[in-house]
């Protein structure tokens, strides 16, 4: 939870925030070298600008302390991070590696600051919800309607993510709660089931099976199953594979749903399996599966160690939304 206060997202503000986080003010590396968030901030801005003058201007400092900070960082790490000349600044291979990790560390620091502020705020603030593409359409509107009745002064901020990224966002404090498909069993995650959906097959309109009123798993197994990687969503991936335990598909293509490879596979003889309420492009049709013997679940998730203070009201709104819409009992066929 975060109070309704305008936030100045300036580099000077971040410097003050980082100072508050730094005691011990430094992050020890495995070899005992102490790195400061301020140094990493300076370094990442310089990497973006590749010009000491422009970077110093963004940081609201002069070039001298910037140069000193970078030189100190290089001494600590024992390697050159930048190649400098009178005309340009260029990253070394070691500098490129540090840039990648520095961005992640600074992002985590910003997330920690935001999570701490939201944890200390009351109900009348901002609730940040991380939401996936299926729950966004299937449960979010109904939940917001129920929540608006109970906490009318609450501001909702949405973060659109996919699959297990939602759990990661909740655990690291980048979101207060999440709405996701097939939530994992995780000791650090609290979850409330909101909706159950029957699986349906999705295929192009010209597919040999597209005109049928319903299909069996055996019918589908004669064609190529197009499957989202397990690294994206373990739960949804396992639900689909479990359906075909007794009928192995003719072929399985594991690929990102937004990739060219997925498009090619779906326009050959491929099909995929999704929740009945999932959005489907007009180029494709959905066909019920009569013996799918599986279900996709949609749940509200939160960090069980640091739950948002508004959680009781949120759970009450969730119960009301489930009851009003019959989500846990309906089957969309």
C-alpha cells in the first residue's frame, strides 16, 4: 500500500532514498570489496549517456565527483570499466557485465523502497496489482467493482505481467497483490482461489478440427500441440501437459506465444489449449474439449510475510465478486 502522495522520481530523490538504505551502507561483494548504491547509480547513468558532462548534469553534480566515483569503482573492482578519450566514452566487456547487474540491483533497491512505504500506509492509498492477460479480462473488472464499493477512496495501479513474473513481483515488493493463472504452491505466497475455467482448444479457422462442436483429447493428439514454456508459467504448462498423459500429441512445439515460431506452428496443423475465458485473436477459433479432465484456476496472490494492510477488505471484496459472478462453479463450454 502506498499513500496518495505525488512522488518526485528524480535522481536526487533516489540518492536520498539510497542513503537511507545504506547502513551498512555498502553491499559486500564475494571478495570483500564494498560497493555503494550511489556508485552504481552514477555508473549506470554514465553508461546510458556515454558522456561525463551529460551524465553529471542528469545527476545534478559536477564532472569532478562523477569522475572520482567511477575511478574509485574501478579501483575497488580491480578492472577498467570504461575506455575514455577526449571524444568518447565506451564500455569495456567488464563494464557491460557490471551494467547488467547494476541495473538489477538498483531496480531491487527501488522496489524495496516502494514496498516499505506501501507496508506503512493505510487503506486510503494506492493498491498496486500485478495482473496476467487472462485474469485481466476474466476477474479484474468484477473484483474492482466489489472493491470500489468497500474502499471507494482506493486508487488501483495495474502492472501487466505474465505467468510466474507475477509471483516474483509480489515477493520482491514490486506489487502488493497479483491476479494470476494457476498460482504455484509457494511457502511465501498466500493465495485465494477466485475462478475456475474449463480448458478449450484454440486453432486457426481452417484447421481440420475447427468445425467440430467439441473435441476429445485423442482427437487433438493427432496434431501438433503448441505449448508455452514452463519457465513462463509452470502451473499452466503442467495443466496442459497433464491432459495429454494418456494421449501423446503427434508433436509438441514449446515456444513463446508471441513469437514467429508460434505463429508458424499454429498456421500449420498446430493447436494450443487455454482457459475458456482467455482472449483469442480473430484469426483463431476455440473448440470445447469434452474429456479434458482439467481446469485452469485464477487466484489472488500476495506475500504472506508482508501482506498489504488492506488485505482483509480485499478478501471480502473477492468473496463478494466470486458469489456475484459464480466463478468457482461455472464451466464455460
